């Protein structure tokens, strides 16, 4: 799709005082009454929770000595640790034993909403049509294709995720790349859940794998134009992609050639092809900087050229069109002297001048516009951007002229979008010659909707929506078949088709919450018109706030089970995550990380102050790096939430960032800070959840999940957190803290569409139980 790479994530001044000494002027101190007294009907296991051994360990950094008696858990080969995890799983099952009927009901509801089989509309690529299909009763999809000219032929299987699951007992496909001549499929598969991917090549003519090309530790892939030479990246001992290799898939072996190696351990290497396939770009990226090298895809072994020397804080992403490279960059140069923004602007240069010191500026965005990505085609360029915080897309005819003052001077066509804010994700859009651009729209109240925008005609069609049935899913006959032509100034939903949305049954509000420093934080609030009761309903607050990633608020049918029970589901777009501009991310990183946590706390207070949820019935949910938010908030204000779910939680922040042997540590120094620097050490120590657990206080009930093979957040983080919570806090309350570890999966869990229902039902049943909330349903 587009060119801006997504780096690996942990899916990771003056001394800052300890988090527990900070106060929020408006936080709710509900009661000093024990949580278990407020949930007297809660059924608890007869056996006490497991108590792990403690081995004295201390570490001194910058004159500060910290005790960590659970550090031994980092040895995942320790038999005592394995035994402890099994005992924790047993305790979690015992704790949840009285919810079996509830879980069965939830699972049944969720599965009922899943179509028996799912087929995506085909996408044209050259002479082929490709589609994904989940057969009836299967967990996973398969990728299939057929020749466009022969509609009577059967769809041929290209890759079947179900077969991979049967082979390995687990399935996680990383990337799939079809060769330019459509003869080979190169893909990576994670057989264990530890994200160490195995490269496999399938000959699509015979359906057989190329046996000698099963390479371990591969991350990204790109084909040369000949469809025979394949570029791939391999990881080092810390799972950092650091080397680019090219291999001839039809040779007998011994032909692999290293074309690039990155020695700086704070940079990861990613490769991709320009959309026209003429160049392979090697992108060496840190969290904040990038350097691009270029390989002529017609001459894969002829060497590479560097586009521009790396500069701290400067990023660039490159595409090719008709002898020009088009570059999104934030570099401040003489050519862009009139531009004072922090985000990307569009520049270009002739291919032979890519190494020159100055590139031509095509245009710089207006102050209220933030360019996010681009996608190049033969006749047009698609730009992804936000305007005043709202997502937008437009197409610009190619070729385009340089040195225009504004994007408007290029006569863009703004893709019509629904009036209500929604997420916009590109489809595959592989065909460089295509005049149709596919996107997927979604919102909390709009099921996933696939739109084809015909750029040449400036019209669009809805070709698929979740839950709709379309005969044979032929894109030439979309279920909404009217031709929606739009003029250049139509940027809203006026004239859009009446696609299915559930706003009559469910309310989706977008509010702005004043945080501790007066900054307005977006808060999306979802509830049922029929079941919600003001100041009485329970609710859950979800946040992430890291890596500049937007919080996922797309359509999810599983949520209906909680909405229909009267629950409120709220999403806090705190600083550190994705926002209208790049400063939103920066203002929640490093020494400013407390902004993310305070934003989350103030959003929680808002939900209660405005009567969206009952004052004693709010839960917090965080995933991975996002689990830092509720964990730190609980340390600051233990009575703010009644319950919390921390999934594969990044909570042992200071210890993890101090260990350079872990896969993401050096990259994460740019996001959270470097403990080797004293001021940054003090900042991290001030909020690191594991280091700020308050003693002898009542904490909320908690479900903590972990995965044994997780390479992003160590399985020990959740285990150490739970052990220390139980050791330090109220004895009675800590009995409602459970740890559930997936002993075979990785960071992203495992299981297909039905298995995900079971995991979600477990989470929801936990919340319903510990809230002690019952309605008449």
C-alpha cells in the first residue's frame, strides 16, 4: 500500500517526583472501604492465590537502589517459574469457575453475529483477480485467485492460513508478496508465537514450496522485477532486522548475497518496492529518523545508492513515478525554508539526482493539515492526511508540477467520506495501472465498509459491507450500484450511499476532556440507546497512547454483548498516541509521559462527572504499551477504577528499558527515555508501574494476561506485577487479581475468529463478575 513504514511496537529535565506523590485536582476518592466489601457477593476460590518464591536482588542506578525479589522470573527456563505460571492459571480458572454459563452465553452471542463464511470483493492485479475467503466453519482465511478473463474457472488457493495452523498448531503470517510475474508467493510465518518468522516460497504454478529457501528470522520482503530475485531482511540475536539479502529462487543454492547491513543497534531495516516495481528501497529506521537506500529492481546485484545521509529527527519515505522520486519528508532545507511545520511535506527529484543536497518542494501543507502517507499509481497519487484532526484522502493527477504554494493548486479530488469520524484504511491496491482505489471505512457504529473510488471518473461505489450478501462479489456489480459522481469540493458525506450503520440503536459521542494542563483530549463514548442508564451504567475506558499509533475504534461486533447489557465503552485518545499532528505524539513521550497518564485519569473522571458511568463501576483496559496507562493510574489513585484488564502489559518499564539485550529496548529509548541518562532515569522511575505500587492500600480487581513466547513484552512482566501487587496491597483485594498466561502463544495471542470470541468472552465475564453489576437481562 503506502510508503510510510510502521516500526516494531511494544500490539512498545528536572527530577520528576514519584508518581504516587502526584495528585489530580479532580480525581474521585470514592471510599477507603475495601473493594471486596463493596462486592460482597463476589465468589472467590477456596484456595489462596499462588505465592512465588523471592530471591533477594538489588540494583543501584544513579545512586538509587531498588529491590527486585522477583527478577528471577526473567529466566523463563526456570522450572519454578513454569510451575508458578501453571498454578496462576489454575487459580484464574477457579476464580472464573462461576462464570461458565455467562461465558457460554457470551460466546454464543458473539458467534451468532459472525457470518458463516466471509468473502472479500476481488481486487484486480494485472490479469489476475485476488480475494480472501474464510470458508464455512473455518477459523482463518485463505488467499485465492483466478484469471480475470475466465470467470468460469474455479478460484485457486494461493495461501491457506488453516493449513498453516494445522501444521504448526499456531498461525501468524507476517508478510505475503506475490512476484511481479505472479509465479511465486513469498511469505513469512511465525510457527511458535515468538515472532521469529520463517521465510517460505511457494511456486504458484505447481503449488509446491521451494524447499531450500526456508530461511529463519526474516521480517520484510521485496521482489526484483525479474520475479526470480527476492530481497529479504534477517534479524540479529536481539530480533532486530539488520541485514538485507538477495537470493535467486530458481538457483540450486549458494547464490545468496548480502547487499546491506545496519550496524547501529538503534535502527531497524525494512525493505519495500516502489509501486511500479522499478526500485527496491532499503529503509533504515529508528523511532524518529530514517535513511533510504535505493536498488534498481532491474539490476538487483548492481549495488545501491543512498538517497540522503541520516539526520537525527529527520524521516523520508520514497516512491517513484516516470523518472522522478517523490518523497515525503520532514527535513528542514533551504528549498522548504518557508515551511515551519513539524510533519511531512511532499518533495521530488530526478532519479539520477536523488543524492543531491536539495530536492524540489512540490508543496507544503497548510497549518491545519498533517500529511500521513501516500500511495502512487500511474495516473494519480493518493494522499492520506488529517485536517483539523479529521481523517481525509485525496487524489492528485500525475504527473504533477513542483513548487506549488498549496495542495489546492494541484486540483485534488477529495474522497467523499461519512460525516461522522471514522477510521480509513487502504485496501491492497497492488495494481499500479488501476484507476480504482479501494479503502475500508469503519467506526464504532459503522460495520466495515469497502469503497472503490474511481479516480478517473471521480466517482465511487460501495462494494461490500460486513453483514451484507453480494452475489459472486463481482466489483463490476456492487450492491450499491448507483454512480456517485462528485465535484471537487464535495468533501463530506452528502450524496453518500445509505450504508448500514447502527446509530439508531447505539450512540457514538465524541467529547473533548480538559486534562491537567488544560489540553483538550478526544474521548469517544459508545453506548446503547435502550440499555444505558445515566449515572447507573458500568463502563470500560480503553487507552493506548504510545508510538504515535491511533487507538483502534473500528467496528467490532463482540462489543454489542456489553453495550446491550447497559455498558458504556469509551476510548481515550491520550497524548503519546496518534492525533491531529505530530506534536500529539511527542507530548506523551520521554519526560512528558505523565501527560498520557494524566489524560487517561481525567477522561475517567469525565465519564463519572458527566454521568456516563456509575461512580463505582468503571473499568480500565490497556494492551501492551497501553497497559502502562491503567497500571500507573491505579498507582496514583487506587480507588479510581473498580476493575482493570491488562493484556500483555508493559509495566516493568524501568527494568526493561535498562536491559539492552531485550529486542525493543534500544528503539524504545526514543519513545520512553534512556535510563542510562540520569534525568531520564528519574523520569521513568517516577511513573514505572512496577516501581510505584503503593503498600497496604486497596487495589481494583485485575485480570492480567501474558503470553509465554511474547518477544515484545516478556511474560515475566505480568507475572512480576501480579506477584508484587499481591505482596504489597490489601490482602483481601489482591485475591481478586488473577494472571492468565497463554503457554503457547505470542504477543498477539492465537486463534481465529471463533477463538477470539472465547478470549473476549473471558474478559467480559471477568468484568461483569467483579463489577457485581446485574440488570434484568
